[in-house]
C-alpha cells in the first residue's frame, strides 16, 4: 500500500494545496496506529511510522523492561530483553517491528479517509483565517441568490457565502443576482452549517467605513470621528473633530459641492447624513446635533445630563424629525436627554442650570410630548 507512488501523491498534494507533506505524515501515523491497534486487538503500545525517503511503512511495538512481568503486551522481563539486546536495563523501552502483512487493506482505507479529512480541515482553517481578517471591515461582494428573507453573497477569494438578513438590509435595498454590493462584515461564526459570515448595511460602522473610503483626511488621521449614530434608511449623525489648524473637518467630509458625502448618500439610497462639529461645550454640541433644526434657546443641566431646547414653532417638526428620529439621534450622539418645545411654550420660570446658550441644543421627548404634537 505504501510505496513510491503514494509518497509522490503526497508531494503533489503539497504543491497543489500548499499543505506541508509532514502534516499528512503526522496525521497518517496517528490514524494508522489507532487502526492497527483496533484491527489487531492488541493492548500493547504500538506505533506506525512512515518514511517518505525510503517509501516505507513500518509498525513497531514497545514494551517496558521490568523485573516481574504483569502485562505481557506492555512489559518484558530483563532476561528476555537481553536476549534481544544485551545492553537493555530495567526501565528501557524494547522496540520490535510487527508484520504489516494483514494490515495493508485497513491501511489503504484509513489513509484515504485521513487525507480527505485533513484536506478539508486545512482548507477550512485557511479560508476561516482569510475571512476572519475581514471582520469589522468593508468588503465588496456579488449577490449570488435570494430567498424571501435573506440575500446570499459571493465573497471574492473565498468559498464562503455572506449572509445579509432582512434586518441588515436598508428598507430601500432591492437586489438581484449578479449585483455588486458593499457590506460591513459584522460577525463571523461557526455553526452546524459551517462558517457563517454575517454582513450588514444597517450598522453604524458601515457608514463610518464608507466615510473613511471617501475622505482622505479621515483615513490619514487628520480628521477623526468622535461618535456616529444611525437609524438606517432615515438618518445618520456623525460628530467629527480635528487638531489640524485651519482644517474644517465638516467641510472635509462633505467635499467640494458635496461630492464626497453625496457618494455615500447614493450608496445608502438617499439616507440623510448630518456631519457636525464636535464641541466640548455641551450646549454647542447639542445645537449642532439637532441639525438641520434651528434652535432659539437652550438650557443645559450638565449634572443631570438634561437639555431643554426651544425652537421656532414652525421648525418644531424639523427638530423632532419623522417619528422623533432627529431628536432621538441627537440624544444618542451627545449622551444628553433632550426636551424640545416651541418658542411659544417658553415661560419665565427660573433657571438653575449650568449652561445657557443660544447657539446649541439637545433633545429627548417622552411619549406624552409626542401625543401633544400629534394632537
């Protein structure tokens, strides 16, 4: 069974699959040893050794030299050991070659199984390693097939599929087989189906990475993203800053005549994106976060993390946003609870808050407030 052709086949596998021949040799020796013990029914210690240089397979059994033999399969007396080799002493291992005559058929079957399994394992490990490096990154894939709930993507350079579920798709996404699509690799996991590459177009990091692709100042570190929040399909808010003098971080992200930000908006099928300047002044930061709304007055209680904002009555719906998404995102972006009301609702109640500004605002609305607006 083990001959020159066999070892040459292992060499071919090494060249074709890039798998070191030694990997196969070690796996084969372990598997053949177990198969030999099972086939022979022996309890003795045995080991199968493959020699690629001589194109041979040999089976060796091992027994320990002892004074009194209790297990003949694993032990040998000093007297019997010295008949084999005079130099043996107590505790030595006596190695003897066993016959392979009745083992060839079992060996052939075992070798085929081991080689096939080892190739699968190594290829899987290699593919997993390659795709694992893409986790948390943006990739370009092709739509392979669809069903009612999911889109399955072909990931270039791998044999794996990307899984884009309904919850990870934009409400406006409409794919067909062959489409090229950008996605964020959200998570890679193994389950009973194999390796599952979960991708997303709704994750906030998807927009973050799209920005880094479009804006060199972000990728080279001149501009940095402080925070980004998103309600996919509706709006994303991004707070940016810079330590570079005379560099406008918002302008850098938007680009000349909106060229950079428009590319991203197009990728997101028209989703609105607000790029704002981060400020350590809570009032200014909150006002910017409420963009595109116009703020008349803001009162910030930094200890409680609450901001009260007044906006022109005709701008109230803009400040709140559809379903409250604008004020909700502003709150998430800044970390402040925001209460927004129209200017006409302003009273002369005393203010004991830490910050008062007419240039910034933050908003959080409760259900009662929404009910009031609807009425």
